C-alpha cells in the first residue's frame, strides 16, 4: 500500500465514523493527512501523491492504531500528537488548554492591527491567553513589543510557559494568573482577547472533541457574554489613550448586539466572515 492509498483509506474511516473537525483541520482529508504523516514521522508538507514507496505492514498498523484512537476516544487530533499549528507556527498542546485556532491569528498575520499602533514598542496584553498562542504571535509580529499573557487557569498557563520556552520568548512574555483584568498592570496599547464566548445551548450541543477541551475556555454563560460583559465594563481603564481592544466573539454576533446595543465596533474580516472579530478604540469603549 502506498502513502496515498493509506491516507485515502483512513480518510474514509474518519468520514464513516462521523468524526468532528474544527480544531486544527476542517475536513477528513486534512485530518487523515496530518495524522498519517505525523505517525510516520514525515514532514507535514509531504506531497503524498509523489511518495510512491510501498509502506511496511508495521507502518500501516501504527497508522491504523492512531486513527482508531482518534475514532474511539473522540479526542481532538492535536491532543494525540501534542502539537497544533497556527499561521505556520507550532504550539505544544495537551488537555490543560484549548487547541489554538483563534481568528485573531489571521488578523495579526494580515497586519490589520498595525495601522492602529502608535509606537514601535507597544505594551500588549493577551487576555485569556490559554496555550499562549496569541501572546507568542503578537511577540513575533511586533519584535519590540512587551507582551503579557493573562489566564485564570494555572494549568493552561503551564502550557503557555512551555510554548514561550519553545519559541525562546520567555524573556519577552510575562504570564500572570488573573481573573479577567484583576491583576493586569495597564496601560496597554493593544489588548487581544479570545475569551470563553460559547452560549449555553451551543455548549450543550458540542461534539465530544470540543467537550474534551476545558469548559472554562469555552463556556460564556446563557448568551455567551458573561466574560465579555465584565470586560467591556472594565477594559477602557487598562488602555492607553490610543489603545485598542481586539476581541473575538465567534458566532455570537447577535448575542453581542443584544448585550451592547450602543456598540459600534470596527469589524475585522477573517476567513470565517466579517462579524467574528472586532476592534474598539478606548474612545469607543468609554462611550458604551
Ligand atoms: C477560548 S480560550 C482562548 C485561549 C487562547 N487565547 C487561544 O486563542 O487559543 C479562553 C481562555 O480564557 C480563560 N479564561 C476563562 N475565564 C477566565 C477569566 N475569568 N479570567 C481569565 N481567563 C479566563 C480560559 O482558561 C481559556 O484559556
């Protein structure tokens, strides 16, 4: 059996077993390619079509084992490989933290926040940093930035620390345990925040893969706005005069508008649409 045939076989198994995606890949093909290449120790950008070697039965069995584990445990693939990728950057992950997939990473990569920066040495806060991915992407995007990551979960911050070490950014990123902004030492020029925002009925409908992630990272209360309500009350006090908040709200646009009818944010386009990530200046937040 060739690599291409093995990938196709495992893709069919994932499709047949109705596996859920959305935590690193969006479909059975990409998930099968990822797990097969990872298990065989091949680079993740291997062209499977030009790899014509016949695989050994040992290689095939090892792949079947990991795909079976994925199917029967319904754990996200990234928890099995202990690695996730965001904007081409690799992150260590385990069940202490959510798997990196924030849309804010796209906004950072596209430079959409850059025009709002008034200094080359911005003070940046990644509120709800979890695995540390956004704090790290901020530090990479703005080499002179002073970056802080905050999270309520000590366990998630342990993972963030591993990632800071992995990217040799432990000297530039400070990690703080804090309930929201309680321990924040403002003022910040940029606050990025991918908070828990999933509403209660969506939480109940989550597939097992997502239920394997920490509930603290996802659940935003009845309308998904519990954390965001407090944040929008407090955050202006932690922003510099020209400071901006970049906030992800996922699919909760209607709940956001109901909760904040006087908010007129700037929406930043992402691959998921135009109403998932917003930008608010300090002035906008003060007039809420
Ligand atoms: C959606 S995850 C985002 C993780 C990471 N920033 C990312 O984008 O992959 C939300 C994070 O918020 C943290 N969190 C939940 N409630 C919090 C609170 N009251 N204060 C600070 N962090 C909180 C969770 O522990 C979790 O790590």
